[in-house]
C-alpha cells in the first residue's frame, strides 16, 4: 500500500540515500575534491575580514585575491554536485558509474544548476543578518543539483523546480535533518580532536602550544570544524534529496506503479488485481464496461 500512497516515504528515502553514499565511493571522493577548495578559501576570506574589521580597506588587494580565488573555485563545486547527483541516479538504475560516466555531466544540467545556485547565493548573503533564514538557504543548492536535470533552461524554471515534484514539506524536512547532521558531525569532530590532544598529552608529547589552537575560542579551529561538518554531510544530504525527488517524480508520472507491476510479474506473484485495494479494482471494472 505504500506504493499507492501519494506522499513521499521519508524514512525509505533516508535509508536509500545513506545506502547510495556507500555505493558511490569514487563519486564521493571526487565530490570532496570539488567542494573543499571553495569552502577553505571562503573560510580564509571570512576570517581575514573578521580579523581586519575596520582596517579591511588597507588589505583590499589580499581580500580581492581571496574573493577571486573563491569565485573561481565555486563553479567547480557546482559541477561536483551535478556529478554526484548523476552518479547516484546511475547507481539507483543499477549501473555503477565509471570514471568516464562521472565526468560526462551534460552541460545543460550544469548550466541550470549554476543559474539556480547563483540566485540562492544572492539570497543567502542578502538574508545573512536574519539568522533564522540564512541557514536554510545553502541546503537548497543541493536541491537545485537534484532538480536541475528536469527543470530545463530558463529564467524561472530552475527556481520553480526547487520545490517540485517532491513538495516543500519533504524538502524542508530533509534540510532540517541536514542541518542537524552537520551539527552532530561537527560535534563529533571536536570530540575526536580533543581525544587526539588528550592521547598526545598522555603519551608525553609537548602539547602546550596546541591547546590554544584547538580551543573553541580560536576562530580558525571553529571554522575548520564547521567546514569538516558540512563537507562530511553534503554527500549524504545530496543522496537523500536525490531519493526524495526521484520517488516523488516516479509517483507523479506513474513510473512507481509500472515498476511495482514489473516486480510482481518477475516474482511470479498473483495478478496485480488480487493485491489492489477494492476501490481500484472496482474502478478498473467500471472502466471496462462498454458505454
């Protein structure tokens, strides 16, 4: 009966997303290589601005260079998301992607995703003072990567595709779960760092100079923890969003029912009418009566 339901099965999509991460190791490694440069460059840029504050104009050349490097690295991260989404879809279809398939992302998909990501980037920086709004904007870039193949080119199509066909409720739930996941991974990374510091101290190593650096009062350490949490959770969140969008699309087009009937025939089970709800059987019988 879950196949006949109209709503997206969130638990099944979460399980499928986690499974996809374990089945796409090459795409996972390539995604991390694509998104790490822009994250680290953005972190350095933000820390420089916070450190200089009112004297930022005196280091305008350095800040412009960092901003330019981050801007040049940003499209690489967009391509990496598109590559990983394609790898997840190929894996779901039963064809583990080769290296050639991984890098062969259609340019239309990348252009559509880049357009949606650019709009979301503007929205993020515009709503950054609103702490309650800005954290929910970055997860939508992952949604754009999942919906880009079906959105098509155009000014508004990629933006409209952010909430379709899965619906805003399922995507909001996935985004909230992604933010909670980032917080948990960041906390775990902090615990690991403290454990390594304690182990080094217990073994007799001189760690006095490391204690101030590995403190939550050190901006660089905090930023690296946050970067680590987002980089670790991004492939999981992308895979979950791909599962949600694909399941919703299948149910909106009837592909899930066709797949269900094909599985019943392959297993040699009774006819589909024997397991359909009475209302569906009655509707089919009524449609078969000549008028």
